[in-house]
C-alpha cells in the first residue's frame, strides 16, 4: 500500500531530474479540459518517474532486471545509467523497434521472448537469479506506483484541482499512484481507460476481483497486460471510480486529433484518455487527462493514420 506522502516524497526525489512536463489546454477539446503530456517526459513516457524512484532506493552499482514492451524498458535503462546501475531488460520479440533501439542506446542489455507463449515474470526471475540482480517491475511495486503518481500531483499543482482525472490503465502503476494523490487533494472521480481488446480492468471491476485474460492484441502495446497487478489492484479497486474502454480505431482518431490540434505526437497507449473523452465516455465540469507517452516512430505513426483514413473511405 502507498499513501499521499509516498507520492510527495517521490516528487522531492525527482525534482530537477524528471521533467516537470507542462499542462496544456486546447479549445478544440474544451475549456474545461487540461492535459498532462508525459510524451514530453524523459524517455518519452511517464515511466521514468517510477523507475528512477525505485532504482534510487537500491544499492549503488547494482544489477537490475526489468521486463517491458518498451517504455518501462527505456525508463529503467536511463535511470540505471544515471544512478550507476547496470540493467538487463526482457523485451517481447515484437516490441516496437524504436523502443528496442532506445533501450539499447541507454546502455541496457536486451533479452527477447515471445509475449504470447512465454511468461515474462518467470523468465525475469531466472535472469535475476543468474545475474544476482534486483527486479524492477513495471507497475506492481510501491516505489514505482508512488513515482508515477507524481504526474497527477504536478497536474493539480500547476492547473488547479479538477473534478475528474482520466488515466490510461495497463498494469495499474500509473492509475494507482495518481488516484492516491488525486483523491487526497480533492479530485472527485478517477477514471481509467484501456483498450477494448484488453479489458482485464473493466472485467475485474465488474466482478470485484482480479480477472486474467489472454494477452490482448491491440495497437496499444504499452497496455497489453493480461491482468491488473496485485498491489495496483489493491489501491485502484478502492480509489478508482470507473473503467472505460476504447477501440483501436478510436485510439488512432485521438492520435490524429492531438497531432492536428495540439501539435503533439503520442503513441496509441498514450491516446486512450483523449479517445475516451472525445467519444463521450467521460464528462465532468473539469477534467484532467494524462497522456502517458509518445514513443511511436514516424513510419508506424503514419501507417496507423493512413490505415484509419483508408478504412473510412
């Protein structure tokens, strides 16, 4: 379990290290909407916050192992480099090449696996044992969750209190950290958004217990989790008010909208909150939306936009 003070402690640690990403508004979205663009964060995603907060707690010069489709991988690689640790990252064979290249560029070793047949937690445990390393999980860790929550803390400090906070949800590290600080500061509702093809959180909320699904096939690779994390669920099931889902087509429409109207390039996983708002799934007097990341290369971005255009014509 984590509390608001854990998020504030993480914020003090990250000050001057993580970017304090701006809050942005667009009349095309509405005067009542403020956006937190974590695509402008170091490594292009919110993940740097939690990774640095976690690795800073470990012995200097240690070995770390992480598993990730890309954003957490890059975050762990960069945080390890800054803190003098050495990282080995387990990545799926079909991870976006730009994320693989960036992770390797930050100095990490990469081991690949098949995300549809391999168990990444088991493989990572074996790697950690071989290397006498500390595992830095992508979401299910109190320090990771607290670090991610600093995004919501900054949004509220810089834009003022919002009625409703909208957050992408995969494993649950971001939404659990954000909900922890947001509810303490007076946010009335926290809404999580996930791809419709991977609705493990929506099903879990419906049944009031963790539901495990097959690894979803969705363009939102950063949200391809098969179940909520245990610790994240313990927090989010108490503090999150609703989970909504969006289709891949709605995600691409949101990516196009943000590019055209806000001049930001965001990845599919980062676009789910905007998609939910534009589809009328979230409505409130004032809304804060976390854009979780922007790690999509130019070719993939153009392919997604072009395919969506062709499908409509």
